[in-house]
């Protein structure tokens, strides 16, 4: 069953009519197939018009769509012989961050990503993709292993931010995030990160300080969520729409600012409307980028990665 967002209501009404007509048989006066064809053309036109002018807040809603493909969907489709690895070897396993070894189109890789879950049970299990310190320490462990065995790192970013609970703070949340960013900038193997949904705050950049940062067309990437920004600046979440515009969190804004390297187009209506084609398109771009990066020496990879982030902010706003 398709879940429609608030701004998609006119599209939902048309698709509802189409579904209703498909259950009817032709009568002498009405050609059902012809009517369905007309409505489908109208719905397609409306969809294209709507998605051609999405606001930053509407893109935020698309990025959070419950049916949007998650980290595990990308791993299942792109990574063969995937072997998950668990635990930070210090405190516990954090299910918000998943990772392990596998083969991407014939090449050994280490995969790390945030998993939100797709129903209430898995969302609670994965803590809605909000990692605790042990999750970032697990990511550090996997990146260390990747460097030891000279294996490229691929990460999938999808989190509203790191978990802000008391226990997480007591166990050194900010230190763990900082160490993870440091490790991203230090390893001497190719690293490619993709924002597949939400890229929120330090919780996202902890596994996204990569040689290549890719972003799906309707994903968002920001220092804070629109709601969090609104609560700080206006003391009210009602201004989330205004905050979304001010934050410049869309893929198009971030590419213009030089924060990300490439935008991967999504199917009309968002990645959730055709997950297989979205995943395949991303896989093709990762393969191309990985081929380019694999030709570089380890020290050059690290230096270029560091320079990339040091140069950010040099472009005029």
C-alpha cells in the first residue's frame, strides 16, 4: 500500500480513482481502459509538476518517507557474501549502525551504515537509526580493519542524528563521534559515502568524511534537523519549514556549496516508488567512483580527503 505525503494528496486522489476503475468492467457507455489511460497520464503530469518544484521542507518529508529504501536494502541488493560484524569490543553492540565485509561487484569492501528499521519492531531495535557511542566505536573498528587489509570502505548515511540520551552522553558520545570523523580522515583506503535519506548532524558526518560524498536527489544533509533548528531559533517547532529553507539542506544546495560531490537521480516520486532502479543507479555511480579512487596511493587518498574538507566553505554563499 502506497503511503502519500501531505503535498501528494491530489496525486493520491487520482491514483485512488485509477485503482477503483481497474476493478470495474467495461460497460456499453464507458471504456474503462481508455478512462484509466487518461487518468494515468494526468497523474503522471501532476507528479512531474509537483516534484519539479519541491520546497526544502517537502524534500525533507520525502527523505523521511517510511517506504524509502534503507541501508539494509542497499546492502542486500549491492553486496554479495555479506558477513555482518558486531560489537565495539569495549561495551556493547549497537544495532543503529550495521556493518561488515562483503563483495561489491567482485571487489572486497567494508560496508558501514545507519539502519532505521521499517516497522515498529525493527525501528525500536535499531533505535530509529540514532547511534550510541558504541555504534561509532564499532565503525572505527571496521575502518581500522579495512585499512589493515587494504579494503575500500562504503558507507550509507541515514540518521536524524546521534542518540542524545543520558547513557550515550555518559559513555562519551561526542568523543566517539569525533574519533570516528578522525578515523575517516586518517585511513589510507578509498572511502565513498552516500546520504540515502537523512544526514543529520555529527551523527551523519561521523561516517561521511569520505573521498567521495554522494547524495540521492531527495535526501537531506544538515548540521541539525529543521525541527531542532526551529526550536532553538524560534522556540517553536512550528517554524520547521522556515528552518528547512534556511539550512540549505537539499542535495542541490549542497552540491552548489561544494559539500557533496554528486547527486544520484531518483525515480519520479522518490526512491520509494522504484527502489530497485534507485539502488542500481547508486551502485553504478559507486562502481565508477571506486574505480577512480582505487588508482590512487594510500597517502594520496588520505591527503586528498583531508584537503577536500579543509577547502569547504571557500565558495561564496
